[in-house]
C-alpha cells in the first residue's frame, strides 16, 4: 500500500467508526455547539490563559448542562451553577462519583489506581484509610499541629532573612507547604535549598500548570509522541516524583518497625498486614502517596500565595486581621488551632480567598458508568464530566459584588461566623476534597502566625499587582508578584 492509500484507509475507517458511535449514542443529549466530523469541537476549546472563563460563554448560550464532542469519540459535559452541581454530586452522587478512564494522559499516568483516579471498592477503601489516617494523625513523634507550627517558624525565619526587600515568595511558600505533606508521608522535612526538593516542586508546578482534561493529547494520543508535547512534560514530571516516592517507600520498608510507627508510609505498611490485599498493597500505597504529595502541595500553596496577594492589595483587611490577632493572642505566643473561635475575621479572610481565587475552578473530571438522566437530558455513559466551580463561587445571583474581596460576607453583623451553603471550593459529594481539613488547618496556622510577625506590603514605587487569575492547567494561579515582607 502507498502512503496515500494508508491515509485514505484510515480516514474511511474513522468515518465508519464515527458513524457507528453516532448511531449508538443516546438521543436527547444536552445542547452544545455543533461538532465537526473527526475533530468534534476541538476548535471551540479555550485557548486563552483563563480556560475556566472561556467556558462560561457556553453557559450563557446553552444553559447549565452543555455537551461538547472532543476528538472523534469523547463526549464532554460541562455542568454549571449551584443547582445543577448540587443535584449531580449530592442527589445523584452515586451516579456521578466515578472518574473517567478513557482520557489518554490520565490513563497513562494513573492506570485507574490510587485515590484521585481510582474507582469502585478499592478507591473507597483507600479513601477511608487515608481519611482516618489524616484525622487522627497522632502517629510519629509530633502532632499535625506541631508540625505545621514548626514549619511556620522556619518559613517566617526564611521570609525575615529577605530583609524586607521585594521578593517573589511563591516558591518559598510551596516548599513550606510541601514540607507539611512530606512530614506526614515520610516523617521528615526537606531543606528549602535541597536541589532534589527544588526539582520535585518544579515537577508539581509542571503538573498543575499543564495537566488538563482538555489537553489535546487526551483525544489524539499520537500528539503525545511529538517533540514538545505538553503531555510528555507531564509524564516526565510524574516519573520523577514517582521515582522519589518508590525510593522513600523502599527505605521505609527496610527500616520498618511495627512498634514504632513514624509516619503515613509506616501506617500503610502496617495496614498491609491485616487489610484487604487488593486495596492495601505496595502499588496502591505508592499511588496514594503521589496523589497526596501532588494534590496537597500546589493547591494549598497557591491559596497561601493568593491570600498574601489579597492582603497586600487590601491593607484594611490586613489591618483588621492583625488587630484581631493582637487583641486575642498577643505577640508572646504562637497562634494555635485553639484560637480559631477567637479569630473569626482571619477565618473569614481565608474563606474569601478560597472563594474569590477559586483555586480549582474546574473540578477534576468525573464520569457516569451508564447513560444517566440528568436535568432533562441524557448524559452518555463514559462521558467526561467537568463541574464548573467558579460558576458557583462567583455567581452574582449568590454573592453580592462577587469579584470584590470582602471577608465580611462570611460574618454576621456581630462578627460571628456566617455559614454559606454555596461556599464549595473543595467540591461536594462522595469525591469531595480529602485534604479539606488539613488545608484549612494549614492556611489558618500559616497565615495567623505570619500576620502576627509581618506586614505584607506592595514594594515602594510599584503599581498595585494584578489580581487577575491565570488558568492553564488544574489550578488558578496569580500572576507573578513581588512583595515586601516587613516585620511588625
Ligand atoms: C486549598 C486547598 C485545596 C483545594 C482548593 C482542593 C480542592 C479539591 C477539589 C476541587 C477536588 C475535587 C473534588 C471532586 O472531584 O469532586 C479535590 C480532590 C482531592 N483533594 Fe483537594 N484541595 C485542596 C487541598 C488538598 C490537600 C491538602 C490534600 C491532601 C492532603 C488534597 C487531596 C485531595 C485528594 C486525594 C482528592 C481526590 C479525592 C477523591 O477523588 O476521592 N487536597 N481537592
């Protein structure tokens, strides 16, 4: 066969397959832009650095449930608004609780294992085991609060060493947060200047700024084999983090003593002795560790970077937080979790940061295993379903002046906590964020203790930094900014 004949054969094969898939798709699909043959709606995908925002135009045009076809066979469903997201993830949570196994990049990295991209009984067991472990993390020599306190002091000393000069502190924040996870998992922290640590954090950056359900390699896997493929960068980053995790697990296995549990890895090694082997085995432990290290670092560190940006651009809010800390804690001792009830304004500031920055504006993909009736249409089985959290967290029908930073919206007139049903930065339902409590604890202790010691200021002579969100991968990042960290 000549090259032209092979090409013609492939095109005809694709058309036949495409016609076959179309004939089998359910009727009554959600509305959406008309797909082209073979490539579907690829040309309609966001190309700006604010992918979540570009998707909002579909909500305006087609409503709360929108269908896209990506590549020849992938059905994508976008779900917007509190009502529809709540219905899917809570009322129909058992239908929508699965993760897809059809996206090439995700399949190649996760193999359907671990907590993030696992499904079924094994996922449930791993999730439960990890949650219990995180909850009563009295293992090892230190409590979780002590670990965070210790790291806060090291971070504060590092920031103080910058002498109040303008700096981009985002990398330092990432190293501090990564150390909390490293401490939980491996029982020890890493030095901020350790080249291996710096490389691991760079890998996490790559994963979080590049990986996306709409990466073209997901629908056209051959693209992953081209030089400069973004997916290749993600694979390399994962491989490096994985090699590190496997080495640390091996070291733990060699020195394991069931009578002296040092950390999360030891707990899993212990669980291996009596838990169901299908769920608790070395491969799954490795996946869980990599999931935790990735999911627990970039998200919380990004939230911290946003909080500092909002504080320096809203000095009145910063002053109120500091006044509250001075009045309720003073400067003679560290801010601790037992101060939480007394530091309501700080708590509201953290919530407002998570709302406005919207760290994960598009929930990592879900799927349904069967054709599923939802909001008057049929969601085809194995569709990739994306819940648009930003459409809830900045919905003008829910939040007054949603694009403004206003912590008071989380407080009553008397300054007490006001619960907000629509505050869902960690998503909701059976797959909601497993590290929510850890993240909130870290944000409270890091910010409370830093604000007790420092003021965050815009460098003299500089313009107010942009608070526009950059969204090219999983998380919404701030633009790079410089800050002066000045002792109080
Ligand atoms: C500000 C910080 C964080 C934010 C905004 C955040 C947000 C999210 C979101 C939106 C999801 C998807 C939920 C869904 O699919 O419905 C998620 C899942 C997850 N998060 Fe977080 N997260 C944060 C911190 C953390 C931390 C500190 C950890 C780990 C210790 C963590 C571990 C996980 C895991 C393992 C999942 C997957 C759960 C599952 O599929 O069962 N996250 N997170």
